């Protein structure tokens, strides 16, 4: 085949890939990597993770009969190459765009996406379920879970390994070991894997072991059992400790070079013939093939637009723009920690994304990255709180739902002083349904002892953080805030205590009332100001707290207004608006309440502005709702006259 010919352009499905000679896979890998670079530099998305698994992606689809054989990509931001090889190359420019393809594997999008994965550490459990089902149905189906070493730190990954190890299911777990998630990996597992990858004695020995085992394998099941015992004993002796994965009854193979596509295909072909649970340890480099991404892996996890020739990241922000809520959080917690030596910071693997790295740099002994382990993060925080510390546990909204039981059982039930800083509440944009912070206000407000708050702006964020750490407020306290920028450049004001459960009135009015919670209040205020120029008089309240809700304000609002709108950047079912209606019903009021927020379906991906518009609580949607209600009110008043 002509080596100058572009091979990738002729691959529409993995079946096309499998028609190529093995020697062509190096060229395919090179073209696939360049294609990802060419598209993502102008269409921002997750970058480094997918570059790091290009060769592995090619090898998997070459060796396995997908989609009959199942490949589950744990944390789907490593799956761009997979999408390109499975019929979505021509659509890849729409990746993460409104109405375009998803940035993560999605079963409804393609038969090749065996399982939807946007959160980490689910692949082994899902793969085991598929393998058990295949066995029950008598199907000869291979099932592969590709999981990063960062995702392996989560409890569910260990639960899946533990369960899979007691059975005979033909499941292959591929450990994609690049020593980094978004930030550098932490914990004992990282050190354990480092021992394996840096043991020169073991790495010299393992290839010889494999060759000997291959000879044993041809002699029958008894010989294979003896071979496995010899292999396990050799590994534990050389590594000076028992092999973690072998101890869970997984046959362990590796480590091998995850960028040698030809060797990968040979190894995968061999592993297809070995029954039972197996783990292949692949060493990869996040950002492989793009120098700047290899050198600055955290920044190039999702770098935004960049120059593909120089690697320079293109700054699209406006000069002197307000800081993000995340940056305000990071700077504020450091200020508070300097004033209060009981404050500690905890995050599950997101120090840079949450900006807790600001405090981590200055106070490393009082900040803790616990790895991708939200459940542990919450209960660890609870343990700190029992000893008089004040943990600020910072978790993204879509990830904190993974620790709901711990919030209830370990924190709220014991009324412990843990401050939950719930980052990226509401619609987050291009990451889509797996990452939107839909549910936190709805599920947090149902928990006894829990204060549920949301600042309208970054000054309120600072003051809520200050209020939450006061000794008089020693109970569970949650503060949720959105992804994105605030509105003030002079946000660093002196701290002020906010009375818990008290709203503030932003504007007075007589025609109707709008009650907002959180950042959408800024949009409401702009709409109210616009309508005031037409002599439309709207009373606007920034409620600040969902629980405890300001009953005094609600009494006054329901006594005065027959028409009320609630606005929230959260799910309508059971959320802030529902709390207002519950109050109305409980107290015997009879106003008309219209709720604006996230409807009862999983909103897909797009810009935040596009999604606010779809859900009807952008400026246009809020104004339209106000006008419609006022028109109906006028018609009703006319009929009554």
C-alpha cells in the first residue's frame, strides 16, 4: 500500500481498520493523532487524555470485533480516537457543540459506545455485568474495560475488581497508567504502580516469564495452573510484595509500552485466548505526540483553543474581566484559613479545577487531595470535623451526588460542621449531561440539619464562606456556585456575616414578584431594570437560602402578590421553586407561581448561553415569562370587572 496515501480518510468503521495490514497501524496511529490535534486546537475539548491512548485505541479496534465485542472507556475524555474510528470522523468537528456529538461515550449515539461514561471508575463494574450476561446467554463475547490509573483510586473500581476476581468471566481490564488524572495522581496506589514500572529486575524478567508461560499453556489446564503459580510467585518475589491484582485473582500482565501499537496488537491477540479475569498494565504518556501537552499535562487536559504549531494557548477572555467563581473561592479560602487555623481544604482530585491549589501551595499541611474518591472525601471531612477542625469539602455538583449517603449518614445525621463548597452548580456547558450540576439543591434541601445556600454573586460567595466557618454555625453548610465568571472586578470586600435563612430585596415593585436563587439573580436584575423603563414594576428578591428558606419574606410576598416567578439554575422537580410552592400550600396561600429552571429531562451539551435559552431562563426567557403573566393578569382583571 502507498505509504503517502491517507489511511484514516478511508476508515469509516473498525471493520475498515481491520482490513489493513498490521504494518499500516503505525501510520493510522500517526494520522489519528494529527487529526485530533487539528480539530481540538480550534474546537476546544479534552485533549491530552485522548492523545495518550491513540495506539491503544487503534490496537483494540484492530484486534477485537467491535461492536460485538465491548470496549468501555472509563472517563470518556480518552475516547476521541475511538469516536473517530467508529463512524464519527466527519462529525467530529461538532464535538461538544450544541446539537453535535457528545464529548463522552454515549449509548444513544453509537452502537460502538458500549456504555455511557462521563464520571470515573465505572468501567470495571459495567464490563463485568456485560461479561456475566454474555456467559449466561452462551455468547463468545470479549469485554474490555479501559481505566486510567487516576480512576483506579475510586472505591467503585476496587469493588468491581473484587467482584470480578471471584468469578470466571472473560473480562480484560486495561490499566492506562500515565501517572496523572487532571492533576498529578496521589495515594498509595500511585506509589505501588511506580514500584512496578521502575523495577528493572522485574521488567527484564517478565518477558522471559511470558515466553515460558506460553509453552506451558500448550500442555493443558494443569500445566497452565502450574504456570500461573510460578508466575505469581516470581512477581511477588521480585517486587518484594504480593501483586495487588493477582491477589484479587486477576492475571496480571505488564507493564508494557502503550505507544507500541504493533506490540499491543500481539499482546491483545494473546490475551484473547486466555480465559478468566485479566489485567494488562499499559504505560502511556498523557498528551503523547504534542510536546507542550506532554510537558504541561494539567493545562493541556482541556486547554481551550491553541496554536497547533507553537502550542500557545489562545486567550479568549476579555482584559480585566471578573475572576471565575472558582478563583474567588480559592483566594477566599486561603484568606479565611489565615484567620482561622481550624480550616482545612479537601478535594477529590480537582485541586486545579476547584482552585484549592491556591491554598495547597501556601498551606500544604492543611489541604488534601484524596484522589477520585468523593465518598472518602466526605467521610474524611466528617472525621476532621469530629476533632474540631472546619473542613471545606470542595466537590463538583455532578460528582457530589456520588457521595450522597455519606453526606446524610456521616455528616448530617451527626450534625457535623462540614462546609460543602459545591462547584459547577447548574448547567456547565459543553461537558453536557454527565457533568451538569442539576440536582444538588433538590437533594441537599431534603436533608435535615443542612443549610443550603447559593450566592447571587462572588461577593456573596465570600460572605457565605465567612459565615459558614463561624463557631456559632457548627452544623452542615452547603454553598453552591456556578462554572464561570462573576460580575465584579472589585470583589475582594471586607467579610460580612450573612444571617442564615435571610433573603435580601434587590428591587421593589407592585406588579409581581420574582424570587431567584444563586447566579441567575444577576440576569433577573438586568431584566427587571429593563422593564422598569416601561413602568413595569417588579419586586425582586435574592433568596440566598433554599434551606432554611426566608419565611418572613415569603409571607410578605404571598400576601402582596398574586403572581410570582421563581428562577433557579437547578432541576425544577424538588428544587427551589418547589420549596416556594410547598410553603404556599402549607400556609394556605393561593398565588399563581411559575417556576423557571431545568426541566425534567437530561439537558445535553452546548454553551451555557444556548442551554439557558433552551431551558427558558436566559434573559429573553425570563422577560417573556414576566410579560405573559402580566398579560394574563390584565385579562383576568378585565373579566372580573
